[in-house]
C-alpha cells in the first residue's frame, strides 16, 4: 500500500469532528475511510473515488455501513445505486485499508462510550471543550491549524482537491470549499 494521507476538520464550539478521514492513492483511484458529523449523528464509511486521477470522470463508491467487506453503493447525484458485485476495493487492499483505519482511529480519535478513554474527557473539560460521540484525541489537538472557526489538519502531501471532490458528494455536513 502507498502512503496514507489524513485530513481532519474540527469545530471546537460546534459538533466537534466535522470530518476525519484517511486515504491512499492506488493507480488512478483513491481508497479511504471517514467519519464526521451529519446533524447529531456521526456516520462512518469507506469510500472509493474511482478514476480520480484520470480524465474519465470520477465515480464515488460508499460502503453501506462502516465495513469494507460489506455491501457498497455507487453514489450518483441524488441517489445511491446498490452494487450487485463485491465492493470496489481490490481484495489485497481491503486488509491494508482496514488496518490503516484501525491505526488512524487509535492515533486520532476517541469515542465517548469507550471506557478506556475516560481520561480524554477530563482533558477536554480542562480545555472547555464538550465531548461528542466521536472526538479527536486531546494529544492530537495541537496538530490542528486553529486560525479559523473550524480547526483543520492535513498531512503532508494530502490532496485537498480530492477532499473537496469527496466532500461535495458525501453525506456529512462538512464541505471543503
């Protein structure tokens, strides 16, 4: 698998995580995973921006649930078309993508209902931040650019144009414009 890139958008005085995602570029496509705010919910899905690096037009595929092995839909402008075949992620990449997701969550995120992260809630309280169902680990907050209302982080080499293309079509409230 090639280098993993990450992007995080955090609204400290709002829903918290607007989006947190990781992705890898393989050939002409981008394979990744995200979680973020949609109203009071925090959906998580795997995604594929197929043919992103070609002149043939991008196709977006989203896992139906937070499962790279489960069913997938092809996202069209206003509807999702279920795929009859297995998902669009090649078999060897599924394991690597799942491993990258686990590592990203361990490094960047904590869930409010996880008893192992109770200390994180105290760190949030000390910063006068509210704990949401999904949160950025307190020791990663210093990695965010805090110059705007929404704090962001983009790993070196992260293609913000790809994040923008994805954010126009995903079900999250956040859009990178």
